[in-house]
């Protein structure tokens, strides 16, 4: 699955493409994979609609939060506008996703996150996080 997002500009992956990949990897029919994936997504929606919290360890947590009513301002007219209370879905990123997706996309960070995942899987604890590079030394009188 390392080739899932090799494009740095980030292309859009559709459910159909995921179904095709999973079906090929699992040697299953696309119909079966599509039905399982759709059922999974439907269950997430159903649980959130009931106000339940969904936790997928290492991946993330979905939960519904209540937003309080507030007064907003139309930036064009500066008119005060009431915004009613509403329910919103929040997603909190899990550790593995944060390590692989959210950190700076450098070779050091990618290798460190895979090392951390391997050491975690082996029960050895976490690998040290990579440190940002130090700035280059400056010469006296240089504006840089």
C-alpha cells in the first residue's frame, strides 16, 4: 500500500478506486468489496447519527459535538447574523495517521514514522521523532 499516495500534489481517490485496489489485493470480487465498504461507511453514519463516538485505534476518532448558537457578522455588509446551534462531526487524527500524513513530508520523517510503527509492532516502544534541521551558521555583517 506504499503506492497509495505517491503524488505530492494529492490527487482525489474515489471509492471505486479503493474498491478496485482492495478487491485485487484480497483476491475478492469488486461487488463483495464494494458492499462491505459501503456497509462500513453506512454504519459509521448510523452511529454518529445516534450521537455515538467511534474510535479506531491508531487511525482516529469520530464524534459528534454540539456547537452553541452564536452571533456572526456578514463581512460584506457588517450586519449581525444569528447562527443557530448545530451538531457537527469532529475527527481527531490517530497516532499512526498523524505520523504518516500530518508530519513534514520529508524522507527523514517518513522513515522515522515507519521505524516507529515497526518498533511499536515489535513491542520495543516508539522510535525518537526526527529533529528539525538547524539553521545554517551566519557570517558577521551578512543579512542572512
